[in-house]
């Protein structure tokens, strides 16, 4: 993992602390994703929310260069992660603190991992066409929301649980225990994203990255 030049030291520290906490307190899936990102050349950006219009976003650093590599090389997952950036909003760190930073990288880290899997599979589609991985926006958001819910339960602190309940990612059981709420996530994806498993699933990952297939 590398940082874009010029990022304030306090933001770098918050990002590094978030990765350390996710690896320490998350589940095996969280650790796998974060470890692979740390071991790659994925680019971290910190930008104003007015520029990215979200708490965090994930994309391809340079689609032209990535398309060229896909046409001329075979990419490993590590190589593919190096084609991707995650941008987190300054305001997410400033107002959300470590909870906001961790939550953003759990969610966007899953997107980055899935984008990388897509790039890796597309670079090898001539020899393994049946194994191409190219999920829809619905499938990407489903995985990212499920991953976020799992992380909230791993941390199990009131502020994390409360956020999960407010976002409909978590549900509250009869005896006060919380769980990842599949129905709540489906409702959130429908109401906030206009997506449904049996309807509009949105663009393919390749389209979102500007990749020619």
C-alpha cells in the first residue's frame, strides 16, 4: 500500500491505525483483504468530500494504462491491487474518527479486493474464460455491506452497533443480541441505491472501472 504524495501526517496515521485495528479485531476475511492490500501497491488518497461526494470511493488509478496491461500481461491479484485506489474523505476522518476511518476501509477495501479479482480474472480470460469474475454493483454492495456488518459485530461497541442499526445493516434480536440483517441490507440497497437482486443490479465492475471486455 502506498499513499499519494502530500497527505497530511495525521491522516496517514489515522489510515495506518485503521488498518492495524481491522487486522487485529476483524475476522479472517477482514484480515485477508487488509493484509493483501498492505502487501500491494494500492494507492491511498485523502481528499475533501466535495471532490469525491462520498465518505470513500474506490476506482482504477489510470484506466488507459490498466486496459493496456490487461491486453499485454497476466496480472496477479497483487498486481491488480496496484492498479486501484481508495480515496477517503478528510471529513470522514475528522468527524467520524477512527470508527469512520475503519468503517470506510472495511467497506471500500472489499470493493478494492473485488475490483482486483475482476482485473486478475480478465487478464487470464483467454486461458480460463469460465472463471471470469465481473460482479454487478448490487453484488459489490451486497458483499461490502455484509462485510461492514460483520466488522461491527466483531468490534461490538455501542457506537458501531448503533450505526449498524441506523443503516439497516444490523438487526436486533428478541433477546437484545444483534445480527447482520440480510433483509435490512436488501432494503437499504433498494432505497439508497435503487438496486435489487431480482431487478436493477447496476453496472458491471468492469464498466465502473472503465475496462474494455
